[in-house]
């Protein structure tokens, strides 16, 4: 029961979800910013190289997140790895790392869907969704990076 409650709390009160909601409502309040950004994202002069840059940032963040997540859950030092795996709250750490990676993958897929939505349906709303998904991805990356630093402080 304790693990289930922790998972519910993690899902409902995660920094990724809170920041995503704040950015979403903030961008709808100040709609001029997404209009300004949409001019850059969706102009006629965009070449395929520009779209590669646009989607290369989330892909790079996903790659770094995977690398950091692996180093969090499996430290290089065999002794530290054993200490970490025997830690009573290791399951909480593992759940949080997996949750952050899942949110990051969902954010990347959402970015692609939002780009399609902006191109074919509603430019401003699609841009808002892209910015929301990018902010969630960035918060997820920051969470993993801070966890990596914290684990280093604890183990070394």
C-alpha cells in the first residue's frame, strides 16, 4: 500500500506536472509569446536543417537523461552499486528515475504531435503545446541531473 500511495503522490505532485500546468496556463494568459515564437517555428523560410535543430534539442536531452539515469541506478564503482541496491528506499529512487524518463519520452512524442497539430490545424495552440512539452522535458532533465548530483554526494 505504501508503494502505491508513493506512486500516486509522485504522479500527481511531480515537478514536471506542476510546471507543465503552470506553463500551459501562463502561455494562455500571455498569448503574445506563443504568437511570437510561432513566427520563428513556422515560417516559410524554414529548411529541413532547421527542423532537425528544432527536434535535435529534445533528442539530445533524452539521450543525456538516459545516460544520467543509468549512472544514478548503476554507479560505476561495484561497492557503491551494492550499497545503493541494498538501500531500503532504492525502490523510490528507481520509480522516480523511471517516471522522469517516461515523462521525457511522452514529452518528445507530444512535441512531434504538437508540431503536426500546429502545421495542419491551429498554429498558436500547437506552439503552446510545443512550449509546454519542452518545459516538462527540461524540468524532467533537471530533476535527473539533480538526482545524479545527490547520489554522488551520498555515495562518494
